[in-house]
């Protein structure tokens, strides 16, 4: 039993499309942001899938294993054994199972012979469910890893664009200062002093 739609254990890969979301700057330069398409399979509720695919025999095996693995079953069985032994020893005038209670031992042996395979069937079904749960967890981890990888690539791309923008602004600033120096040298020196003062104040605040 598989939980994937196409019974393929491999996690589908994702495609990164560069070309969507263009931002144009001066001089015809375009900054392209990477896009991401979610093409992986949806997350699956393993418990729901397993319950929908359970057969009648598996449901009976689970019910028997749940019943026999409870204090209710132990108490009821203990009461029956006590009544059986006491009744055959003292209260029945014609006991049907005298000491050493061969019929009772036969019933216990029959119960154990049938209960063991039924409980093992329930355990096998639980092991299959655990395997499907582990497979689903692996697929979910792969999806999360792919999402995180895309986020990191997007952040790296943004850092690169920010550095390009900062460099362009610095170049424009230097060009403006050169033009201002040619037009008004006194104003250029005053502007340079103001910039240095602002830089010093920012450094002190940090």
C-alpha cells in the first residue's frame, strides 16, 4: 500500500523560473527575481488513508487485539476462571470439568492458538502504517528542504541586487560630487564635510 498518487517513492523536483517580476532601472538594466512553482504532491493524512483502505479482516484483528490487550479482558477472564474452578470444586453436584480442569486448559490453549495469529496480523498492519508514516515524513522533509533552499536562493539574489543598487548609487553620488565640484567647489567641500559628519554620527550610534 502506497500513499503517493502515482506510487512513486521519489519526491518531485521543483523548477526555478528566472524571468518573472522584472524591475527596470536606468540604462536598460533589468533585475530578475526568481520565481517558484509548487509542483510537489499535497501532504497526506496517513491515518485517514490507512483507515479508508482497511479490510474487514484488518478491522476485526485490530478490535481483537485492542480487546485482549486491556484490563477489562483480564478482569473478565479472571472472573470466569474463578467461577469455573469454584463451581466445579464445591457448588456443582455433577461437575463437568473436575480437577485438574482439562477442559479449562483446552479452552485456554484454543484461545492462545487463535489469539496469537490475530494479534500478529494487527501488529503487521501497524508496522505497515508506521512505514507509510515514515515515508510521508520523509516526503514532507524533502518538500520543506526544497522550500528553504528556494528562500535562501531568493535572499542571496536580493543581496546581490542590493549590492548592485548601492554601487550604482555610490557611482551616481561620486558623479554628482564631481559635477558639483566643477560648478561650485566651496559647496562641494561643504557637502563632503556634512557627509563625513553624518557617517561619524552613524558610527557612534552603532
